[in-house]
């Protein structure tokens, strides 16, 4: 996001970059909380019981939420790149190459 802020010349692009940075930091914090906190909040570091079975069931739901937040962040970055590049005065094939380069990040 700071790269987008740095290379953009328009005021609206800079505001969008700051908003996107705030959203990304918030989603990152939520992801850390989802991966760090388990069901028993009095002892969040304990994930498995004595027999090796999960106390809270599967971690699959937690990781689906974290991956969903990650995908949303990556798609948002790609949309920002498309919005930034499409307004430039350049040939369409040049714009598509730049958008393709930013799109290589997508999962």
C-alpha cells in the first residue's frame, strides 16, 4: 500500500492507499488473534489435550477464516493496481502488462 501511495499522483489514490493500509493492518491483527487464541481463553497456548485430541475441534475453520482474510487483502491490492494503472496515459497493451505483473501475486 505504501508503494501505491508513493507512485500515485492523485489525492484520491493516496487516500485509498491509507484506507487500504488501515484495513490490511486490521485484518492482519485479526488473523494473529485467530491463530493465537484458542477455545480456552484462560490458557490460550494449550491447543491439544493430554491424549493428543483437539480440545476445540478442528483448526480448519480458523485457518479458513485466516486464508479468506488473506485472499480479500490480495484481491484488494490487485483492484488498487488496476485502478491506478488504468487511468494512466499509456497504450492498452502496456497497461495490461503492468496489471499482469501486479496480478502475479494472486493465489
